[in-house]
């Protein structure tokens, strides 16, 4: 089967070179634009978004995006059915995992949640429409860029629409480059937007080019006011090199997240539920998200000991494996995982108290370690480390060196501990604390990596009070 | 006679005979497994954890294999590591830890190398003038490849054979004079060395605009891939360049595949067609497995190579590599080391993390 992907606005021609990406029996055809065609896409998106998108009120934009989101949430809509059918093939994730993941993710972009985005960042969303009075005096307006270029990455399905929707909310022209590992969803979303509101059809584009195409990147970035890049630090460094000084660059690098479980949460009844929630965070997209846990720190002294808790998680992972099997791994991933696991098994000979739990087919692995004094990343794909601790203060020094890479903590603790630990973790660089089971579903309006979704995209224009006072004397009705 | 001596004697006979039925291979493999289970304690623990003891294992395919990385973690040896006559180490890796292969004697390893090399590289020739593109054993005492090349030069090289490297790369004048000498006299010449050194040599020869036409009977042996030490050439280009610069038919350009953790090497029968099929002698067997399940993959599918090398009697006979291959009737295709797993999401990858950890350690 062959399908087309991407979204090109009307630039007066429809014939493009093609790039074919293969996923098992599915061929995905993406338009491959010449530099000249790219130039016309840029001009079109800039012009039309300035004329049309920027003339809409923000509440109209919210209505349109909210409507499109509802389409993708509705299991009887063709958009949704297409996504449920094709995303499992392209990403390799189980159908049920995709279905649940999409719903939980898309809920964040319903109308009332979009309003939350706006209020969270701006306080007064009308700032995006007109000059608004400020408490300090004077007036301000928030202006979105002429053009935002998004360089998306990874295969967590649908993830690109975080930045795409943010760009639309600030009424910017948007051009997004999809990654080869999930080239579909952003294009579908763009198409649905254009079908919902045909006047917006030329305000955005979803394209593909081979990452590292320096000439093309340089050309596009020079015409953009803002470039949002996703990827590892090496990719981001390469992108940054092509971004001129007059264009702002917002890099989102890879992150490490983990869980912390207090002994107060570990009695016989509650521990099982927490292990269930923790395992859910592990199986969702097989830990590929920046908010997915690499390890769980479990406090000693509860009714359920850390090693018992590790076994509980193992049991839950085994249960989930039956209902939501792991994505089929590539040879590279299989080798990495097998050799990692075998190495862990070998090290149990010399490290007392260490346990490696798993099945012979390596569908998941739990490693338990007693007060291990290191902070290490997981090879992912349902591999989790459980480390016991006495006091949070004991583990902080091992986490601290990774400050710029820390993101989410999934926490199970008393309210008092929650706030006390949050203070300590905030100081070492953590930017989000959430409940276990919610690690992979950030709230609408969250501060992604501690930053703002919309504030970082806009520029404020101030009319100072002196200008207003001064203008009074020139009014025709001045006395 | 000690148990070790017994095994050595039995192995020597086996290797010298150089042909074995499935039963004969199985029988000696189980004998050695028994010996290793008894004397190699970390391995014993490993086998117990897998629930595979000599009492339960009846077929060599069931003998538990250890990953190459295990050689980095624990001393895998049946004799006192302190008393080893030689320790070969893997080249440094991203994790900075080196794998160690302890040898209580080099007797079997050398016998394995000599008999196999004669059959697969020398064939009917007894001695040939050799030039080695690799450092000497003295320079690299822990390199198994340096030991291999020194041994083949001693056993099969003429008196005039020599090393062709200097401190900072290939010794181009010496190489040119050796190659010109061969052209002039018509005496067959063999160039042996690391694949990446050949790439460096191509670059030098291109710069000088020189090509050679070595006399009939000349051969080339390359091994080990590029290891980020030179430009990465694809296989076809590599052998094309060997043919172009030295005038040696691709059928006489042999690639050797060996790893520090083993004591026996694999060869192909030339590289007219790439990838070539690799085969080993009667005392080593290879399975191609799914690394997650450990099951053999169906023929024609890619998997990871696991070698059962009887000559590895002092360490662990069964070693799982990180090399991807595919089984065919006569042997296997080697597709090379798996590259780091591709990052799919936005979660930090282990490799990245290790780099980072190294950075913060500085």
C-alpha cells in the first residue's frame, strides 16, 4: 500500500519530486521540494498567515483547532481511523498502545484545554488580538512570528502537534519538517485544519528533507523568525550552526525522567496500585518519551520493601505485556538490549543484593539495586531500574551532574514530602513533578522543560503611557 | 595428567585431524563445557542462573553463551588469571572498559591459527614474502591481532618479510620499495594488515599517483574493519581499490574475521563478490540467533552471530558477538557490527548518557 504524506500549500504547482519511506508493506510518499519550490512555500505561508491567520481572533483560532482535535478524538471519523490503522505500522507500537496514547495526548488540545494554554502563558489571551491595558500603565500586544520552522524528531506519534498548535495559537506561519520515523500525523493535522477552515489552507506546510541538508536548512532558517528544534544535542548543535543570529532558536534536547516513591506510600494495599501506575508509565510508548521513567528510587522502611516493590512492578509489566505487547525491536535495538541485560546479569555475581527480573524472551526487565550510588540511563523498551534509598538527600548528589537533562519526576509521597522533595529536586534541575501513571501525559499548559509554550514564541509590543498621554493633546476633540 | 593437559591433548588431535562429524564436535564440546563449568566460576554462576548445567546440556547448541561484554566485567578463565601467559585485550570502547581474554597457554590458540591459516590463506604455498600493515607484538603486547600477524609471519613468511608501519602511519617509502622489488623480481608478495591501514595506504598512493602490478601468486589479507580510524569505504569499493593499487585479483584478497574473545578465525575465499561467505575450521561452529530469545533465526533472516570455539578451552567456548550475520549452507554472511541503536523518541539514549557521564567525570 502506498499513501501520501506531508502538506504543501498552493504554490501554483502540484508536481514534486518524491521521497518514499518504507515501513513493512506500507510506502509513505513525501514531497521533496526543490529549493525554489521551498522558497515559494515560505513566501506563501508568510504572506497568507499575515493576511488571514493574523486577522482571526484568537478565540476563532481556538475554535478551529479544537474542532480538528475533536475529529481526531472521534473514533468514527476517517482521520482517527486512518491514524489508528497506519501509526502502528509506521511506529511499530501495538494498536492498543497507539489508541490509548493518542486519546490521552489529543485531549490536551480540546477547546477548553487550549484556553488553559493561553491563560497559563498570557493571563489575558486578548493580548494576541489587540493592544490590552497593562497594570503598570500603557498597553501591550503579543505578536506571533511571521514564520516558525519546526524540526520535529522521533517516533512518539503525534508529538509534533505540541509545537505546531502553539505556533497556530500565536497566529504564526508554520513550516514543519517531519522525521522519517513518524512522517504522518503532522501532515494529517494540517490537512484537517485546511478542510475545516479552507481560508487557512495556505498558512502552513508540512515537509520533509534529509536532516543535515545544510544548504536547505540555512536557506529556510534565514527566512524564519524562529526555529524550534527537537533531537539529541548533536543534532541540535548541527541545526544551530545553520541558524543566523537574527533568527531565534529554541532547542528541545533529549531528557531523563524518573520516579520517586516514599515509604509512606508502601503499605500492602497502596503499593500494588502504585506499582501498577509505575508500570503504566514504563509501557507507554516503551519509554521513548522525554517524560518516560528511566528508573524508580524507592525508599526503605515501608511495609513493602524496595525489592518487593521491584517484584510488584515486574508482575505488572508481565501483565501489561499480554495486553499491550512491546513494539517489535530492530536488530540493533535487540542486540543493545540483550547485551545490556546479560551484562546486568553478570554483575549480579559480584554485587550482593542485586536482582535482575525478567522473562527469557526479554520482553521487559526490572533490575533491583540496593542503594546504588549511580544515576544511570535505561536502554528503554521496558527496562527499568529500581534503586532503594534512605533519605532523598542521599541520592541528590548523583542526580545533580545531569542538571540540564532532567525533566519529569513521577512521585508517590505524602503532601508534606511532596513539597519538601519538590524544593530539593527543583534545585537540581527537575522541571516537572507529577503523579505516577501520569508521567507521559503532561497537563495542558505545562512548562515543557521549564519553559513557556507560547511566551517563548511571541514578542510583546508596548505602547508606553507617555505616548498615550502625549497623544491626547493631538485629539481633534481636545479642549 | 592434569585435566587441562588432557583437554589440550584431545584438542590438539581434534585440530590436527581437521575434520569432524556432528557427533565428534558435540562430544568434545560437551567435554569442554564440563571442564569450563567446573573451573570457570563466574561462568558456572552464569550457567546456573540460566538453569543449564552439564547434567542437563546434551547438545552443544544448548551450551550457555556469554556476551562479549562479559569479558569486560569478570575474569572468565579456567585457570588463575595471575598465572596467565598472555592476556589479550579488546581495543578501548565507548565505555572505556576493555575486555580481557586470559590464556593459560598459547599452544592451542597457535595451533588453531597455524593450521587454519595454512589451509585458507597459504594453500599450496609454504612460505611467502610478507609485508605487515600493523604494529609489532612488542608495540602492542595485548593485541590478539598483533600476535596473530607475528605468528603467521614467523611460520609462513620468508626471511625478508617485514613490518611496514612507522610511528605515525604507513611507512610509504618502505612499502614502495617492497612492492617494486616484488614487481621487479616476480617473487609473490603478501600484504597483510588492518583494513583501515589499507585505506591509509590508498590515500598515500593516490597522493603519489602510484599503482602496482604484483606478480602472480601475490595475496592480500585484511581484517577488522575501519573502527573509525579511517574513511569508511563500502566493501565493493575497498576490494576494487585493492585490485587497482596492487594488481591482485579480488579472488586473492581474503578477509579474516576474528575477535579477541575467540581463539579461532574465519576466512572467506576471496572477495570477487561481496559480501563474501565466511567459514571456519572443524573446531568452530556458528549459530545465528535472535538476541532477545536466543533462538536460531530462520535461514535467510538476519541475526546475531554466536560462536562455539573449542579452541577457547581456557575461557568460555560459547561467545555471543554483536555482529549481525545470516546463515547460509556453507557458512555465514557477516554484515558487521551493529551500530548503536537508533534513537526513536526524545528520551536520552544510554550512549548519550555515557558520553555525558564521561563529560561530567572530567
